[in-house]
């Protein structure tokens, strides 16, 4: 649950601060131009979280309620990871490699930031499921 909450916090940070600015200033997310390198947070964060989810499932397999909640959290996280791998990460890498964004690219960047908010909602559902598993119902 802790790692899910940390990831949720990272998503909120990006949505509330970074995503509100970078489509106007793409260099904010371009490490080669002095911007942040989001991979430094997200790759370790997801790796630790996913191992923790699997470990929690293994440790709670005998508890039907906790197992169901953890499986729900795993499913929600898997949905966001698949969506990210298929859509968000390739687009983010294109934005990171671009110089200044053309008007169509800027519009695509704003659409990316709006769509990305749904990942936060889905991950929040995963964290709620983990809180329920921890509370025992």
C-alpha cells in the first residue's frame, strides 16, 4: 500500500505541477535540455511496487478477502501499466525528444496530459483496494 501511495503521489505531483506547464515549455521534461528525467522516479517506483504487490498477494493468499482486494489492485495497476506502455510512454518519449513543439504537437501534448489523469484515478482505485485488504474489510 505504501508504494502504491507513493506512486499515486508522484502521479498527482506530475498532474498538478509538471503537466500544467510542460506543453508550453517542453524543455521541462527534456533531460537533455536541463529538464526532469521522469524515468529516474518511475522505473524504480513501478519495479518496487510490482514486487510488493506480488509479495502481498503471496503473503495473503490464504485470506480470501485480502486476496481479492490485492488481485483487484493488481488488475488496476496492470491496466494502467499496459495503457502506459502502449500509449503514454511512446508519446512521452516523442515529446522528450522534440525540440520546440509545433501547434499540432502542442495540442497532442495537452491531450496527453488530460488523458493521463485517468491513470491517477485507476491507480487510486488500486490503493483503495490495498487499504481495504489491510483493514480486513
